[in-house]
């Protein structure tokens, strides 16, 4: 069974640009969550989607947005990139949205210069 | 603000010893508890889940949950150098996001 797939693995962007990250969950999983991981802040929750609906949202500015498609694949977008957005962005998929085990993809390493 | 607290470490143990990792959480309504292992440069890997008070054992790993004390722990028996990693505690309540602690770094010396 294939795991969670995130693309691309690495990105280098310039301040002010925008970026779109993609996540394909484990087959049959309908919940996708996104996290930002930095050395100082650890894993911080961005948002969670279940059956194309955003169920929860973390404390991030509106520059961070996401969506989920009917096949459960998800994308997150960051507009007007700032240097502080440099981080590892992790996607996790779950079978359901209530207390289920979450499995992470390899992550996308974003560097903003 | 829901919080999950872990001692950042590093926790250093000799090979073959028991490593004890601890986690406290602030949301008394939390219902699901997880431990993840993250090697440097890799993504978190789920190693244990626990939902009810008591102990849950899986191989060399034992998760312990005490909801009254809002405390969850992970014991690693017969620690191996390959167990050296950062261990993340994660907690959630039904319908809410999974919240992570900042992790405890474990170093097992041979």
C-alpha cells in the first residue's frame, strides 16, 4: 500500500512569490492535515480537510490556504512568501477525522531567499 | 490554548537501558494520544497510539496514559543506538486538530 506522497520534495522561492504544495494521501484515507515544522517552533498545525471540507484551521495568516479535491488529494498555497516561511511542510493522512492515527509524507522543504 | 509539553532533552541513556519519555497536556477533554519518532532530516513516524488509561505494549515500546494527571509516557526497553531520534507526543480531542509537543531528543550510546 503506497504511503503519503508529497511533491515537490524541495523548493527554493524568492520573497514575494507564491508556492503550491501537493499531497496525495494513503488510498482510502479521507482526512488530510498540513503542518509546518521549524527548529524553533516544532510542528505547528496549519489546517485539516475531510471530504473536501476544511474542518480545523491553525493560527496562521491568510497567506496560507489549502483545499482538498474529490479524490482526497490536497494542496496548500502560500502567497507573498516571507523569509520566515522557510520550513519543512508536512502532510498527514488519516482514515477519518476524529482521533484517528495520522501518517506523514516525506515533507516538502521550502527555502525562501 | 491547548498545549502539549515535553522535556526537550537531550535524554541520554546507555545501550540496553530503559528510556523514559514524558508528556503532559492541558486539554482535559483529550481522547487520543500518539507517539511519533522522527530521525534527523526525516518525517515523523507513528510508533504508538493509546486511547484509554493504562499501559499498551508493542515490542520494546510501552505507552502509558493517565488521564486524571493529564500525563502520557513512552518507555523504550533495551534501548538501541538506532532508537536515537526525536520523539514527539501528539494529542487530540474528537473533531479537533492533532497537537504536537516540541519533542524530546533521545541519544542512546553504545
